[in-house]
C-alpha cells in the first residue's frame, strides 16, 4: 500500500482518461454459449467514446460476444486498475470505415484486414467505468454510470 490519500473525482477522471488513451492492451472477459466464461488479452483503439477490438471470427471471444453482447474490460496493474462494463456491437470488416481500420492498425500494430484468417471487429460501448488504486479508493470508484461520465 502506498499510503497516498484517495484521489478526488476530477483527478481520477483525468487519470482514467489518460490511461484509456495511452494503453494499447486490455483484458476482455466474456460469457455466453457455447464458449462459457472466457478471458483473453486484446489490443484496442479508444476514440474517447467507444473501444474497438478485433479477434478471430472463430474464437471463443467472438462467439461469446455474438451470443451475449455483455463484456467486461480491465486494464492497468492491480494497484491502478480500470474496469469497464459494456455492450459489444459486431462490425464486419466490410462495414468498417477505412480510416477507422487504419487508426486501429496504427494504434495496435496489426491489421486484421490483411490477414488470411477471418477476423471480427467489435465496438464496445461502456455503460459503467470504475477506477481505483488502493482500498481507500473503493468508495467513489464509479466514474461512469449508464454510459454517462460522472462529474
């Protein structure tokens, strides 16, 4: 434990937005039939409103998100974590705007559009975002509720 006092809402919002903009990878947790609960690290693009991820169309994650669009994302170390609950919308490669695909490729370092294996993109709209560093920040960890930033 660091012993640092808990951050206020404004500081926590700033820190969280900076983390969403600067990180490249996150953990994606899904559940659904037939894959069951599944956790996988994926790269993402954050545009300030939604996350864009891509995974092989035949993957458990893709099957789960097509069956049950609820998703949970996590990024950062355990002592500076951001947890996002959201809903995923499938976006076929053919329907992805070229500039969005280019931005994803530039940000993540890989371009699913160029691969032989079929990939599926998903837009993830956050409904709830939480962030905390230590136990003293558990109170006030909600930064977004019902898709709206607090403060």
